[in-house]
């Protein structure tokens, strides 16, 4: 009887332990295991905007590789699952569903573009999945506050305010806008309108281009008719480059100002000598300034984990977004859930990454208003 009782006791203990294991496994949040944290990204890795997605991913992946090489975050390594959407909203929406439902990611990270992020917005909001560090400054991801959206970069309102302030301070008031006819372009246009209205100035002319095309002829004609002193451009590098070339052929002497999403390195390469003097607002520090601590760390990390890549604003943005994301994971602790991650981020106040400060709070999910202005030099390099 003693042996039988012992057997029953062992069986009961084993069963209890097994059930406990199942219970603990069920308690772990989606995308989190003892060894890994799986996050998902949808971005343009093909098509006319591919450079934007590729650069964003390079910088982020380099930092994740650095963290993983040192054992990960509290013993868990980060796995980034990236899907190509070609900068098309419908594909981004489908990718988002795949990442959440099939890949079972813990969070979404580093999406590229306003129309694509907007397409994902209702999907991740309903699923209550954190959406972190998108490469867009659109107001649609900022107003009203969405509990699951965390923006690391400044907004398009911040960028266009800086551009208009710079132009008007030098006496330029005849300002036109060339914009992509979609959510991104209209978000940037709204920023210019707000900045111009603040100064009681009208926009002299408007010109549009369809996303993922370079059909800019009508826009060049419409804007050239008012002989603007400056053209603020809200589009991607292919269409902006084509616009600038065609405008210069008409004899335009306007100053061309782009927002950061244009893809600075790609625009400079696309324009070649014609790019000299073209200005671009930036939302990260100068990637070639190792005197800035976060840039020095970025350069070291890229050299180690992406040695064939050149420095760029896009990859630095990916690097910074990844750094802030990992800091949020660390502050959450080993008991990692989406809700606890959000709570930890909301307590992140004045985090100094090394010359670049970010802050979140329960009422503010926009980390910074940092904006700088740069100019493409004669040899394609950047000045600031």
C-alpha cells in the first residue's frame, strides 16, 4: 500500500507540475518566450521608396544585433520579422495582420510611411499591440493620443515649422508646396499651412504627384507659373529628385526644402551635381558627428554589425528607435507583457541617449521635437 500511495503521490505531483507549466506558459505574453522577443515590421524594401525601408531596418537591426551579442534583454534575444509592403497601404494592412495573427509578434516596430502606418492603425489598435518608432511624422499617429502608438521622431508639424521659420527669417515669403497626393503629402501640407497661417502668409502655389510615381510635369508647370522663391517638398526621393531636375530646366532659381522622410542619402545620390544647395530637415543628429555620444555609438555599432553600410540619417533613426525600444524592454523587467511595456515607456522621462533626449508620459507618446536643417553640398555630402 505504501508503494501504491507513493506512486499516486508522484503521479499527482507530476501532473500538478505539468499543469503549472502549462499555466505559466499561457501567462506569458504573445511573442515572448524564455529566450526570445519577436517583433514585426512592415516597410518598403522594394519599389521607389525601398531605400527608406532598407536604411531604417539596417540601423535598427545593427542595434538589436549588438544587444543580442551581449545576451539580449534580460536573457531574451530580439528577433525582428520584416515584411515588404512596397510603400502600399493595402500590402501594409495585410502584413500587419500576418505579423499579429500568424507570426504572433509582441510588438510592431519601425514601420515606414504615413499611408502604410495609417492602414495598420485600426488593426493593431483593435489587437492592442504596441506600435513603436514608425518612420513618419504624421498627426494621424499623434492626435488623438493612441495608447498603443509611441513616436520617437518629431512630427511633420515640427519639421515644416522649422523650415518656414528659416525661410521667412531670411525674407522669403513667396513659398510653394509640392506634395505627394496621399496621407503623407497631405500631412506635410497641413504642417506648412499651419506654419504659414501663423505668419499670415498664403501658400503661393500647389503641385502634386501620385505615390510611387515620378509624373511631376503638371506640378512643375503649376508651381513655376508663380516663380516661387522657395518650394517645400513633401514626397519621396524619386519624385522629389525628378521635380527638382525638371524645375531647374525651366530656369527656376527657387530654394528647395524637403522634410526628413524624403530619404536624404538617396535624394543626394539621385540628384548628383543637381543636388547642390537642396535643403532637408532632419529629426536625428548629424550621422557624421562622432562628437555627439549617440552618433559615436551608432558609428561603432554600424562598423561592427553592418560594415558594408554607409552612415545615413535613415539608419541612425532606426538605431535610435531600437535603442529606445530596448530601454523600454529593460525597464519593464523580466515579467514582460504588452501592458507592462506600455506602462514602463510612459514612465520614461528625459532619457539621455547621449546628446539626444526622449520622454514619454501617459498623456504624451511623442518622444521629442528635435529638428535640424541640413544642405546637400557640391560633392553630395551634407552640411549643417
